[in-house]
C-alpha cells in the first residue's frame, strides 16, 4: 500500500534554456515551456526499492509505450534521452537494459554534469 517510485516521459530541461528562480537564483526546472524538444525517460524510486528490478520494469513499460506507434496505442516517439548522476551506476544499468546507448558525460541538461544516454529508432534517420 505504499508508492515505491515512479517513471515518466517529460520534455527534458536544457541547461542553456533553464530560467533561474527570481528569489533564490537557482535553476528553476518547473517551467515546462523552457523544456524540450527532447523527451526524457525518467524514473525515481525509494532507496528501499533499489536493486529489486522495479526501475527496470517501470522503465521498460514506459519505453514500450513511448516507442509503440500511435496507430497501435502508443506515443510513437523515435528518439529518447535519459540522464543520470555520474555516480549512479544502477540507474545507468537500467537505461542500458532498456536499450539506450551511453553517449558520455554531458552538461547539456539540468545545469549539472550528467551521463547522457540516447535511443534512436533504428529505421528513422537522425540527420
């Protein structure tokens, strides 16, 4: 009867377009208009749920929905990104299990260094 975590698709917050909070001066990630166009597959779980496969199962389900064609009831996305804290090896493994490719360290998102992962539909050109 407890929530263990969540998984989602959301336009990702680009470092160069993230506004700052007027009072704190810190990045304000709540402005969804400053996000996108890339879509992030994200998830977070309570530490008590780590290492039990919940994140992998949730990420696989969201990935399946995101990449299933609209004609078949999905979203039909052809490109997704995922980012993790550089030290979060478990989360990096989840993205790899789902089918993402590690791109490397990046500061393009969330105003901090992250490990960037991407997935591209194999039959859609990225050029």
